[in-house]
C-alpha cells in the first residue's frame, strides 16, 4: 500500500486542487508528483529520509507531499510562520535531510544565518522564494525529474511526522504510518458516507501542517475524488465569495471560524444555503456559536473530536442524530472507554478520561520513548487527557482536558464549563480560564476576557459584576476570583486556546 495512491484512480480531467495561482487536475497532479518524486531521488533523497514542508496551503505543498510519501520518504509539515528557534529545534529533532520552503514567514529567516542548519543537505525553494545564498534548488528544477512511480510500502511504514500543538510542554513529533492515515479516511467515510463526495469542493483553510487540515480535509477529499480550494488565510467575506463563485460545498473549521461567519452582515448570509456539509472541530464548540450558526446561517453544524495521535478522527456527529453539545459516536473500528483515575470504566453520565484503541492510533513520538509511554499503555490504549461523559445512547460529550483541570478545595473545575458561562455575559466576546495558586483552596479560578466592544468598554467594565454574574449560574468554587481584561486570547492554529500562555 501507499497513502499517495489515493489519487491514482480518479479521472484525469477532474479538478483536484485550486489555489490563488491556478488549478490542477487529478491527471496533472499525478504527473507533477511523479516528476517531483523523481527529482527528489536524483537529488539524493532516499526512502526513510525526513524532508520538511515549510509551506502554506498551496498546490506546491500537495505535490511535494504526495511525491515524498509516494517514494517511501517521510514528510514533516512545519508551520511556515515559526520563529527561528522553533524552526531550528524541530528540524534538528527529526534529523531532516531537506526542506521545501514556500513564500511565507520563515522564508526570509532561512535566507539569512538566523537558523543554523548544518545537517540540512537539501533546500528547495518554491516560486517567490530566494534562497540562493544557501545554495538551493528551485521547485521547478526538482520538478524536471524523470517520473518515478508510487512505491509499495508496509502498512507500518512512517508517512509523516506531525508536531503536536504543544499544549503541555514543547511540541513533539507524532509518528503516523501509511495505514494510520489511510484507515482514518475509510473510517470517516464509513461513519458518514455523505460527508465527502466526488462532486464536492472543500474549503481548505485549515493549515496543512495541522493533521486536521492534512488528513481530514485534504486527504479525505482526494480519497473520494473531490476538489479542494486551498486558502492561505481565513477571511469570512472571501469564504462567502468562494461559496458563491467556486461552488464550495464542504466547510470544515474550528469554532472561531464559524463565529466569524455567523457575524457576517445579513446580506451575505443567503449564500450559505449552498453549503452541503458544515463541520466544527479542533476545539470544543460552544453552544452559543452553534446557536448562531443555526439561526443566522441556517446550517446544521456538526462536531467531531480527534487528536494528532489518532490521524486525527476518533468521534464524529456528522451523519448522526446527536444531541446538542455532543461530538457524536466513535468512528468504525475505534474502541473507546471513559475511565476514572483508577482505570475503571465510569458509569453512564459520569465524567472520565477518554482512552481509545484502533488502527488509526499512532505508534508513538519520534525518538521519545518516555513521552510515548505516558500516552500509550501496554495494551495499545491511547490516553487522550480529554474528559468526557457518555449518555445512555452512546453519544459522547467532551467536557475538558484533564491537564487543564483546576482543583479548588478538592473539587474539580473544568475550565470549559466556566468559559461557557462567561461568554453568555453581554460584555464578554471571548473568555479563557486557568488555575492559579491560592493560600486557602490550593487553587482558584482566574479568568481572562476579551470585551465585546459593541456592548462594553474598559471604562465601563466591572470585574465584581462579572464574578457575581457567574455566581448566579455556577457553584461558588467554580467562579473566578480574579478577571483580567485582554485584547485577545492566545490561540493555537487549530483554534484551541493556549491556556499555558495565560497567567
């Protein structure tokens, strides 16, 4: 097998990819990736070598990705906006032999001596990038290689190394095999056969260095022979135009994307009736966002749950009659348990940690046996660190992350519960909650809020009034003891709040 073979059977004239510079059919994509694969081999890249993809959401990224994994090499997608120290650390940690660099962010860094890359043998610059001072090859030069076929590999051959979001400590490179990626497409399609279909055009704004964008949106779309519109930056007005003019029918994104769309002017909302599938993921979907999407966009917004280590999908409500607030049921071939701290299954309706097992679960972190042991037990169960409850129909609702748990006088406080109350206050546009040390209760709740400028201002905001508001809806120990007003909350690229950056 080989994950790159997912494009082989589709009609040659069917559009596969569209980006800001043009489009590429499936036939052209097969030819381009085969030629680039041959160029890589001629440049000395061998099966098993790690090559970084430091590009935005472009056709060049997809061509290079399929070329690499199709040749038995390991693709390492990296954030093109990474600062120099992060970029250097990640390249070194995976022993990258080469890097393909697109015209975003770090291209300027790589053109200087800001990043020390003594072990990097091959730099390939995409159009619009000048790395001549580094003695590089251009994307066009590598693309002139003699076409090389997709090679057969064992199921457990590594295809990609994906850096996790780093919500606890430094990001780690998760190893994902060809079968991990391939089976998650099939799980997704079996769970909801109408989720992605050949006639769709999917909105590809989720970063391709994030597994949600790479394997769920891009991979599943290419698997069924759909078209992917690759977008570098999200803009709600531009998405409305894309739906109207380019027939975008599948939109997948985090809750922040859906909130922006739901706040578009009234005269832009009718176009969303052309959207066939609307999916939220990467972070918990707040009820008020789901309500806005339902009332203003008239869309049935479904929700899913997954993580990098599961390639990424584990649970989905798409195609399911799931209640509001639920992420649905597990995908086919996913075994799932919800356990207490002693490892025993919790009762229906009680909160516990999700653990999962299945063919899409990763084999571990790259050269980090200790970190692997912390999340994968001897029986192959992935301990997600996420807290959930299951109802009597098997529908799962995510409560929070175990690592974000706040313990006040021995009572558990899940930040998401407090945040969901804070954002219902008319003065609050967004909120995040963390635990802080307290001399009497061990920990206490501290909130960070972004004010709704249409409803409030710094001068009119009253901290005690907001705390009192929380007390009308939450037990006293769950309420903030301190509220700080901030201009914005630190967000990861998947739309998750980076609570570790708040203090």
